[in-house]
């Protein structure tokens, strides 16, 4: 019999066209400092290799349950480092706190940020 685990993962999907890079991040469970140490450099490299392209980000937080303390600091640092990296940021979630944090991000990034409850609507907005 399988035991229930405290799974926590971050998966990343990166797609490029001649004019655009699209990065999708899916957060599951309680994200750790180690998760950030793995995924943040991957995004850094992708953005540096595609400099000059329009960059959009989709973060799916529907299965996200929180951060440990170190990961919270990592998240703040990631937002500071990438405040000018993305043209559009779509956050998909189901919690009021995620919606509020999206509106806060809007004030600190050059791009537009928008909260969605449905992934399909977020993708439609990003593709406009």
C-alpha cells in the first residue's frame, strides 16, 4: 500500500518562437529553498539566451500550499531579479491571497500581471 507523501515540486515548461519566450511554472505542495535553487537558474539561463524576445510567464498555483521560510526569501529575491524580465505574468490559483499578491506584483514589475482561476483563460490572455 502507498503512503501519502508531502510531495512538493516545481515543474517548468519553456517554449520559444522567433519573437517570444513563454515560461510556465507549476507549483505543487510546499515549495522549498532547494526547489528555488533548481528552478530559478533554469529560468535565468532561458531568459539570458533569449534576450530581446518578448517574455511571458504563467505560474500555476492551484496545488500550491506555501513556502518554507527560506523559499519565501527566495521568492522575494526572484521577483526583485525579474521585475523587468516579463511582459505579461499570469497567475493561476484559487486563493484570495494569490489574487492579492498578483495585484501587488503589478506595482513592482514592468509587465502586466493578472490573476485567473482557470488556466485556459490565462493562456488566452497571454496569447493576445
